[in-house]
């Protein structure tokens, strides 16, 4: 079967559509979770949703919808605990997570379902997704994206600084609940793609990758959505294109591809942050005479001892391309040179 | 930037320590707290506080750590509910007050950076939320207000930088710009100078001087005034949850004079931990309620 034939098969097209929507929606919620330092919340909701899936299997209703209901209930409960809870509320969350996972496995056993049925939800089975599930995925993912992007000024402010948001008249509790519910919905939406146990990766890893290179919230959000879509589609395509005989499941491939993106950008992020740190301006002493940013050169005024001419070991002119780190210092630039700060002054350099 | 020297407040006669600060005729009371008390987890923290701030005042709430000055500012913004007493903002009781666009709050600096990068411009623009409607993009007036706020705090050239790249003092100025972007009439600042280096304290004082020139009403919490001292019209000194002085500005060293404590009974010795001044005992339990989380 040629590649073209493979991608014209209906199940593959359904899988591709689901992958795009999930890859777009999951990082939207993930960005707000990471901003509030709740990166593992998606993971916890995934565990809680296992009980929902098992309930669906037990009662013969659609596991997707029972998972949505149980995950939303779990998200509201987590939010209530978080809001009223003590600083070690993470223990309470852990209790909830393990309860969800154990409950799910127990219920599946009670219902006489085989472990392999549950496993399709735990680790994803995007290629077996039905038309109804694709429609559900598209609708729910679109709602998450529209709310997450449309309300981004409010959600950003609440996640950034709750007290300020409250004094600004925003209903902080409502927005927190909204993020929790959106997280629950995207967990269940992504469940068919990467599985409940790996869902958090698709929410968090693209955000972690994009924030290596970005400085603003908006670019982080947009880049994370793009990275999520690339990883989701790319993982699916890779798993489809492996030669016959080997079995590569799409869920783990998607997650590993997202992680590979992080591994590739992380050193760049480290380098960028180091460079920014080196080039941060030196502080200016406000009590300096005549608004001078540093003691005046002794050629003009006899100055303090920490200020010297320094001509000997400079064998070139400092400038934009001299290779030394240039750091703004008040109204001029200091060049960092062997642990010294050289400021050009006339035809020589001052030590600043 | 040099601090603009501003003349001290209207030459009112210096009231006696502990005396009530009454509002003169014709001056609108922007904040009026009568017999206010705050309890945290059932334990009284602030008691019997009367505070009236009139339009254009520049008030410094001073006092030692744990004296209740931050709690008072949080009560005035509605973050901390009053157990007794009544609070009016702009002549409306707090329960019915919904004109939050007239109030600008600058919390302690911890909130400036978060888990995801945010640019200085974005943080300041979030201050416009008091005036924006849902799902509407930023208008021209919003952009102008954000640019103006950045210019006042002297960070216009850092607008595109990430907040986490700035020094602590610069982050504090970003938070002031955020409050300023909403164009409020009344500012509450919680310890704006705490942990801020001297150059940034001067920049902060210059920003606040600009606000004062524009006729803003400012209530700020300060352990020590430093470069802000010339701006302050009126000092309110707290000690152990009560107001012990309300009147003309005091020098930093005067605030900590022992005579300021004479307005209340002496029971310091019963406090085991003066430095931390725990308002409520901590009882750790996974599902327990945090005593600090009872506000609004």
C-alpha cells in the first residue's frame, strides 16, 4: 500500500482530523496551567477520567461523555480544594488522583471488560476513532480554543496575579473554575489520541518548549499551539509510515516527538537566558555628582581609587563587533574585558 | 531621574498622636473606614480603626512588621472582609461598590513573574481590564494608557522585554504601571519599596511624584519611607492592630519611638514570636482550611 493510499483511508483521515484539533486545544489550557504552576493538574485529571471511562464501559454509554462528566466533577473538586486548602493541598490532590485510577481499574473488572479495552483509553488508539468521536473531539476542542484565546486577557490576569485581578473587579473564582473545566474537557478530548496517562504531556510539553524561546505570553501561547499540532500530526504520520512488521503506536510517538522538540530547544533557551543575563545594564548610582553614571575620569577630576585609566592591555578598539560583551551603563556602554568593565573615554578606556 | 521636590501638605495644625484625622469642609472623602475590625481565622487582628482619606491625600501607613498595616490595606481593597465597622469607597459602601476602575492596587512584588513568560507590556496591559469589555480587542485609548503608564514609571524602553528579566525594583515599577494603566483615582500600594535597591527607590519616588501631581489619592504601606519621604502628606502609624498616630509625616526613626506605643495597653510580653507575629496558629491538614484564605 502506498503512502497516498494510506492517507486516503477513512480511519486515517479521521485520525488526522482528531490529531489537529487535539494538538491545537491541549496546549491552550496547558499554558494557563503552567502559568499557575499547576503543570501536573492535567495528569491528575487524566487519572480521574479513568473512572469516567470505566463507568461508561460498565453502563454501556459512550465512555467519552462519562469521562467528560467525571473529569469536570474532578476538576471542580480540585479547584475547590485548591482554593480553600492548605499549602499542602497537593496531598489532597494525590488522594483524588489515585482514587480515580484505582476506581477505574476496579470498575472495568466489575464490568467484565478486558484490560485491553481500558488500555485503548489509557494509552490512546487514535486509529480506531469513530465518526461520532471525531465530531465530539472537533466541537469540544473548538470550544476550548475559542474560550482560551478569546478570554486570554482575563485568564492571563487571573493566572498572573489573583489579588490584583480581584481588586480589578474580575470574578476570580469563575475564571479559575473555567480553566479547571477546560482542562478536564481537553483531557477527555485528547484521551483518544495520546491516552489518559500521557495526556498531560500534550498539554505541558509544547508550552515548556515554546517558553525556551519566547519572552511574551501571547507568543508562548501561539507557539505552543503550533508545536502541539506539529507533534500531534507528526507522531501520527511517523507511526503510520513505519515499515510493515513493526508496530508503533501513535500515542507514545506523539509524546516522544513533543519531548524531542523540548530537548532540541532547551540548550538554545539556556544560551539565550545566559546571554540576557550578561547584557543586563549595570545599575546607575543616583547620588553620583552631576548625574554622572560613574566617577569622573581622573584626567578631568581627581577621582576615587576604584577608577583608573586602563590603556595597557587593550590592544584593539572596543566597538559593536569587538567580541566583548557590551553592557549598557547609564548613558554609555561598558565592555566586559577579562573581568573588567571598560568604558570608552576619549582615546582611552576607564575602569567602571 | 531626580525626585521633584513637592511642598508638604496643606498646613494643617499637627494633631495630637492618636487624634482623629478629620476631613476639612469641601474635601471629598475617598476612603472612609469607621470602627473597622478584621479577624483572621476568628482571631481579632485589627481593632477599632477609624480612617478617612480625602481626595488628593498622600498617606503612608507605617509601623513595625506584624503591626497590621498590610492587613489594613487589604481590608480597604476588599481583599480581607471586615468583621465589624463600615467601609465606604467614593461614598459607596463596599458591598455596593462596583466602580473598581477608580481603584488601582499594587500588591507586594511576588506576583510579577509567573510560570510562563510575560512581557512588560502584557502585564501592564492587564491593568486595562477594569475598563475593557469581554471579548473586545484593545482599543486606541487602551494602548495610549499603557504607553503612558510605562512612560511614567520610566520603563517605556523595556516594554517588549520579559518581566522576569527585570530587577526586583523594576518589577515593582511594572506593577505600579499596571495599576496606573487603568487610570484610577485612588492607589493602594503594599510595601512598594521593600527589597528595592536605592536607584529603583528613587525611580519609584519619581513615578509616585508624577501621580501626585496629577491629583491622585495614594495610600501606601511602608516600613521605611526612604526617598518617598518628601511626598508623604500624612502618616498613619499602626501598632499591634491599632492606629497609634495619625498626623503630619514622621521621620523613619520617629515611627519606632516607644511613646508611639502608649496608646494601647501593654501585653507585648505574651507574644512568643514578635518577629513573625502569627495571627492564627497553623494546623496542617491536607483538606483543612487555610486561615489566610477566608477573604471575599
